[in-house]
C-alpha cells in the first residue's frame, strides 16, 4: 500500500532546507543563457525566489494552493511588465522543484515510497501554479495586444516604409505621414538637422492637404534657438504648443492664424537628434492620450535607424559624386602640359563644380597683366578689377589661393551667385585647387623642359648639320671642282671616277638631310602612337634611302606615354646607327605587347660589329641605348657579329609605372 506523505512534513523539510534550495534555484536561473534572469543581480533573484519559496511552503502548510496561486498572479503582472517571456517564468517556477529534489532524496533515502510521494506532491502544486501563471499571463497579453494592435500596426508601417528604402526623401515623407496619422494632425513635415549653421532644414514632402500658406510656413528652415527646436532639443521628447502658443512656435507670427496645436517631435539615435518632425492641427487641442504619446515615441525610435542609414548613404553618395568630379577634373589637369591649358581647365572646371556665373584662374607673376584664364562671364572683367577681387574679395566673390608647399602661386576666383554654393561644392573645390596648383607647377616644368629640349635639339641639329651634311656638301664641292679641272685637262677617265665619288657623297648628304628634316617635323608619336610613328619613320627615311623595311605589330597595342617615348628613342637611335654605319639593305622592326610587358626588336642584314669592342670604345651609342632601357626599368639585348647583321631587343615591364605627362598611367595596363 502506497503511503501519502503529509504536506506539513514536506513543508518542514523545505523550510529547514530553504537556504540551500534558494541558492540552487538562483544558480539555475543565472545559468539560463540568453534569459532575462541573467540581466538581474544575485540579490534581486534571491529576493524573488525567497518570496516564491515562502508561498510554496505556506500552501503546503495550509493544505491550500491559494498562497502560491496569488504568487502566480503577481508574477504574471510584474514579469510581463519587465519583458519576461512566458516560458522563462514557467521555467523559473519549476526550477524550485529541481532545487528541492536533492534535499528530498537525501531526507527520504531510506523510504522510497515517501520519496516518490513527496516529489509527486511538490510537482503537482508547482505545475498548478505554473498553469495558473500561464493562464493569467496569456490573458493579460491578449488584452494588451488588443489595445496596442492598431498603434503597433501604424508604428510598424512607418518603420517598414522608411526602412525599406535608402532614399532620404522617401523615408522622411513616410515619417511625416505616419506621425500625422498617429496624432490625427492636419499637416506634418520633417526637418533635417544641419549642425554647421545650427539649423533645421525641410526635406521631403509635406503631409496634408495642399495649401500655399502652409507650404510657405512649413517650407522654411529655422534655427535651433527658435521655440520649435529649442524645447524639443532640451527635453528630447514631443513638445506641444497649444492655443496662443501654437502660432508663436514658428518664431514669427505666421499668416495662418487658425492653428490650434503645433507639435515638435525629435528623431534621435544614441542621444543625437537627427531630425525634427513638426506637425500642426486646426481642430485638435493638446489632449494627447498617454497611448498616443507612447506610439509617437515608438515611431520616432523605430524610424531613427532608417534616417541615420539614409543620411549616411546620402553623404556617401555625395562623397562619391565629389570624388568622381574631382578625379575627372584632376585627370584633365594632369594631362595638360601647357600652363595656359591648365589655367583654362582650372577656371572652367571650378565654374562647373560650384555653378557660379564666372571663374578666373590667375597667376601671381608680379606683372600688371598677369597670366590668366576665365570662364563664364568673367571674361569681361577688366584686369584692374580682377586684381582688386583677388586682394579684397567681396561677399559675392570667393577667392581660393593656388599654393604649393605653402607658397602662393596664384588665385582661383569665383564670381556671381556664390551665396548658392553648398558646403559640398567648397569641400571639393579646395582639393581641386591643390591639384590645379600642382598641375601648374608640373606644366611650368614641362614648358621649361620643352624650351631646353628645343635649344638642345637646335644645337644637336646644328652640330649634325655641320658634321655630316655640311661636310658632305663640302666634299661634293671639292669633287665637282676636281672633276671640272680633269675634264679641262682631257682626263675624262679620272674625272669619271671623281663623279662616282661625287654621286656617292651627294646620296649620303641626301640621307642625312632626310633624317634631319624628319626630326624637325611635328612628332607623330604623341598624335597617333608608337606604331604609327615607327611606320612613318621607316617610310620617310629608310624607305627613301632604298632600304627595304618591314614593321610587325598588333593594332591592339596600347602603351603608356612614357614607354612609347622611351621605345621610340631607342628605335630612332638604332635606325640612325644602321643608316650611318651598317650598309644594310633590309630592316625589320617588331613591336609586341604581352601581359605585363612590351618588347621592341630591330634586326638588319648589315655589316654587323663586335659588341665587346664597341662597348669598350663607347661607340655606336650603345651606352645611350642602355640608359634609355634602364630608365624604363627594362633590359637591352644586342646580338651582332662582323658580317652577320645586328639584332637589338628591349623589354620593359608595364606594371607599377608612374603617370607620364601626356600619357596614361602604366598601372592601368
């Protein structure tokens, strides 16, 4: 026959072991990963468990579940307000059984029937309490859900509508619509905070019936010090302006006198106000219910992350657009090799970036008529007026220095409608001015280099003209005079030999002149590229000299300007040597491009030479060829033997090359 343990006996055991049971229960609650219990202190948990354990013991002592049922009702109310899930509280109630089991097993270890009876009795009363709690909790939740259903739907609608887009205008318009519905407002608009000038600026559409007077009223920005903003910023919550205060909330008395209520609702994230929603009503007084205020607070909190994300996205888009504009403008500047071209692009691009009526890029060279370029209507500005603008710009003018390493070399001046310039325009204009300054210095160096190169070419051509053509023409003169004397002396055979030498010398002079004339022509290299320049050279010089030529290349070849210039220099020097020394009848030039490198190969069937001897003597310009190849990071290979022609090959890498004036950067290949 099964024994039934008296409740008082179990109650006495639980009371005697209460400290131990309490400690075990608290430890169990703390071990529940991710539960709300882990957010509570040990002292608070001990207080909760002690109260529940006391009511459990009372129920056992009185033989009535009522004390524990009352505890279940208290738990349903308190834990629900704390945000506990129903299963968390049920597990908390049943954890009392798990904590008491070791004490029961130890106390009744010699009486299995009593042990089983005690466990069943404890399980029955705790499960009844858990069931009671679950019923009460569910009932309370259903009531709460019914009250909050419509308001929650409205809040979720606003959050989903705004959170489903990164378009700032769409998000803000959605927020205005949701807040107007939540508070039954006539109109609502959202204003973004501009910390630079401590103001709020309208953005998005105005929610509500279209009225010109309200569009004017809600379409203007306002300062943080005005009532609409100052009170909401100070409180961090909805601020209402009622009765006579409503029109005055806009700072200046509005044209709309019948406004009864104005509200200002901050939209904040992590304590920082991102925007203000301003709503008004013509028929509603300031009789907002607590539920309505909670709803508005919920909507503003729900949409704040979406506003923050959209603001960041909007800012990122602006930065990308600015970066693209800056890259485009800077690239155009760096491609220019003339100071005048740089100034012209600087003025034109600055006017395009900012959108003013005119722009001037002016150099400080100390003259009364400085070097400059204009864009827009600035072309009509007199020099004296320009100098005044640079030294003392007026509010309608913006002067940005063009400086390099702290030294001002010029000024970028913007005129007309400068008040419309946005912060983003000025933000991009400053680095643009820095890039323009560097481009001016670069172009100056290039112009100086070009002038020096022209002088050097003139001197070189003068020397070559003297050393080759002049000497050949002098030889022609000497041969012709000698032949004339021999003819006068009736020595025709000897005169005939001299005439052959005369013909040979004149042909050499003709080849030299063709070579010099070709070098004096405008370079085809910069206009049509390396392949076209090589073809033109072979046709104009070697072809006319009676040498058969062949150019092997691909139409798809595209090389950086610096590489084309270097390879052309090597080709030109090599062809000059062949023409002067090799007595070749056939020349082949091959230009190839592979992944990561380019190669130029020149072969001839001429006399050839001993490369070792040539290097020792420093002849045939071999040192110059090697220097050109090394400057490009390439390698030069020469294979030649007396009587067997010559092969010259150069290979250059195409990666990690610096940008070259007039050419594209090597890294692009």
